[in-house]
């Protein structure tokens, strides 16, 4: 028997957003741990922001963060955002997939109506 999933879109979106928010938190923590710690300003400026229903950004607000990440002709790069992403992206995507599949299985089994 086929199930029409369109009626369950709110539950599916909620599962996605919960995973995305958790994933963004993971990236923030990883970036803060990798960021240079000279004054602490850079770590304090790393955060996440919910843009809309399906978008969460992770960024660093001090304007000098881009110079730390990419370097300049006088300063070698000290990347912290890219390594945080590279080291966690697959783990975050896998968790999101599991969370959505858990909702689909609950729908299939009749636990969610």
C-alpha cells in the first residue's frame, strides 16, 4: 500500500530542521576549537543563524576572520571554518538522513498519523 507523504511534510521538515540545527551547532563547536585563540574575539564571533525554514548559516563575524581563514601576503592561512566543515559534513548528512528515515518508518508503521 502506497502512503501519500505530502500530509506528513511538517513532521519531515521538523526532522530535517532538528538535524540541521544540531549539525550547525557541531560546526560552530568545531570551528571554535580550530580558530586561533590569541584574543578570543574570533571564537566569540563564530555562530549560527537561522535564515529561513530550511537554511541555517554558520559564520564568523569579526572582519579579520577571513584573513585568518585564507591568509594574506603577510600572514599564512590558519583555516578553521573549512576544516570544521570538511571533518563533519558527512557525519551531519548521515544523521539528517537517519532522522528523516526514522520519521518515514514511523509513518509507515502507523505511529505517526
